[in-house]
C-alpha cells in the first residue's frame, strides 16, 4: 500500500483536482474585475479610484458572510474526513439560517448609510459622490454573493469543485458582457458609465447564484441520500452557536486585515490621484496573480480539516509542505511572466503617462512579495483547518499591528513615496510567514486542535 495513502497525505494529483477548478474559477473572476478596471480607465482616474476603492470596502463588509462560509467549510471537512456524512446537511441548513438574515441586515446598512460611509472615507468630493451611488447599487447583490459562498463551501469540503469553476466562469463572462453594454451603452442600452459597471456586477452575481442553486437542486436526490441536505431537522441552538463561535474570529481577522488595507489606500489617496490609481491597478494585479495561492490555501484548509476529522494528525505537516511547494512553484512561474512583460502590463489598464511614470518600482515591490506570499498564505490558512479560528485571529492581529506601525511610519511620519508604500506588501507577508513557522515549529500546535 502507498504510504502516503495510508497516512492520508494527498497526492499532487488529488491536491490539483480540488485546487485547479478554484484557481481557474478565481482567475475568471479576477479577469472580469481587471476588465472592469480597464473600462473604468477609459472614463478617467476618478472612475478607477472610486470603483477600485469602493470594491475594497465592500469586500470588507462581505467578509462577515465569507467568515460564516469558511467556518461551515471547516466543520464539513472534519465531518467528511470522519465519515460522518449524515451530519453534513444539518450544518448546511443552519449555515443558511444564519447567513440569510445577516446578508439582509448588511445590505440594508450599506444601502441606507451609503452617503455617510462615502463622506467618511473619501476626501475627494468627486470620488465620494461616485462611491455613494456604487455602494447603493452593489449592496443589492450581497445576499446572492453570501449564499453562493456558503453553498460553495459544501462543494469544496466534499471535493466537488468543478461546479464552482462553471459558476465563476458564467458569472465572469456575464459581468464582462454586461459591463460593455451598460458602461458604453451598446446595442440600444443607455451609457451609464461607472454606475453601469456596478449594475453589471450585481446582475452577474445573481446569475452565479441561480446557476449554483439550480445545480444544487438538480443533484437533490444524490445530496439528500449521501449528506441528508434536504432532510428536515429542527433549529438547534448548539449547532448555530458552533458555527458562529468558529466564524466570528474569521470575521474579525478579515476586518482587521482589510481595514488596515483601507487605511493604506486612504493614505495613498492623500498622496495624489495618480498614486491611488497606480495602487488600484496593483491591487487588481495582486488579485489576479495571488489566486493560485489563495485557492491552494483554501484546498489546504480542506485537506487539513479532513485529516483532523480522520485523526491522522501526523500527516498534517507533510501535507502543508507539499501544498506550499506546489504554490511556490506556480507563483514563481506567474511572477517570472509578469517580470518579463513588465513594460506592457500597466498599459493594459491605462495610457495615462502621469500614472505610467510612477508605476515601475511599486510594481517591482509587488512582484517581490509574490515570492513570499504562497508559503505564508498556505501555512496561515492551514491553521484554520485545525478547527481553532482564534489562533488565526491572534496571528493576524500580531501581523497587522506590525504592518500598521510600518505603513504609519513610512507614510505618515516620514511621508515617503509610493515605492516605499508598496514595500509594506513584502513586510506583511514576511511577518505572516514568520508567525506561521513559529506556530508549527516551536509551539505544541497539536494542543490547539478543536474537533467538531
């Protein structure tokens, strides 16, 4: 018998079977976002800045739903590894009972307080006015995104990620087509500019929601037979508390992380519109290139959860090393390609010479960070698979405190330029890598495992 199979260590093929659809699905989504930015580039710097910055803030808000879906994924992974398939449906149903009211509440808050949020976040009046409208439109899609994320957590936990790829491709293609129609007013539509981009995104989110829900019900008999998904059960406070207890540190962790990133972009906005435009474009490049790393981190989270459920604790570190190596090789290839074609990358987004002139060295800082990101990210997300999200919150808090101090020092105290600003990306991943290595190398991490 293969020793890796006996120990539960996944092969590279098994890792890629789960991760590849997530990678290509994520790439399709990110390409859609990049195309959005290109369309906004034709409308001017203010449009790029408002759409890009608003997207970051909306991502921060939606992290609450993402935290619930990740908590559900961890629990499902452990149940799947322990062969407790009949308990999967209970977790899914309670996840939905939590997610639906939360998504409605968040949507209402963002919609009705859009003006206050915009005025608080932006010093530039033109960007503030645009962002208020964008907040109101995008808030309409929160429920679709959050429920789609929850259902996706089930498919990731049980290694059925191909449907996620299909959903993401359909949503991304819809978004690009609708952006073209709405932004520029093609085929009889009125040109709506930046508002058209927001409407296109919401409709694409709805389309993705309909596709994944339709597939879910199409497979109703199989999923009810295997996992008791559609079998009725009464509301259980204990199960709901279990999900919330695991998810709230994930909420706080990402609120800290993205909140600090928003602070970073707010400081950049005060520097100049050109510096903010460069940073928004770099964020889009990051979002695209980092996808394999985050997909593999999500995959690692799932495999570690299954090893915990199967009580194969000795196989956890070898699995993390294997996935980290794979992630590093993929990111190295991506980074090399971006370095070779560096003169052309920014020109895909804009032809504005004032932006292009200051883009080179910040771009290089981002490429250097890609060499550290995969190992740091996979080690960090693997900890979540242990079922104890409070450890992730502690590590992220330590990392963010260092990161916050660093960006405050270079941007507020010493007023350094945008090149120094983007060295913060390298700094962040180095600190996260160090804390992850310390946890697994010098701390008895097995004591922190929580079984669900």
